[in-house]
């Protein structure tokens, strides 16, 4: 039977990493939270040194970036539709 994947929130990940940097061994952290050593170190690469306010700012920037990319894609599509409707090559 496969293990059930649990999706940790970014806040939970930061708390787990702070626990590890606070002096708790990696083996204790992975046992306590039911994660693998690879997961712990992957999180450490991604979120290492980030505290909660920085994390929320990073998430807000990622959301804004996603929204802006969608707007650019929509604009490019609109431009292409207009060019096709006009029948001209630009």
C-alpha cells in the first residue's frame, strides 16, 4: 500500500525548518513530521533562511507574477486574433 502524500503549507514548512535549525536533529524532525530526509533538504534549499513575513511576501510576488503572465498571454492571443481578422502580415 502506498503512503499517503500530505501537502504541507508553506507556513508549516518554515516552522519545520526553524525547528531543525533550532538544534533538533534531522532524524528527529523527519520522524516527528513523517517526511523523508530528501524532502527536508529539498525544503531547506527552497525555503532556507526565510521567515514568515518574507514567505508571505514571496507568495504574493509569485501570485502577481502568475497573474501578469496570464495577462501577457491573453494580450498576445488578442493581437494574433486581430492580425488574423485583418488578414495582413505584420
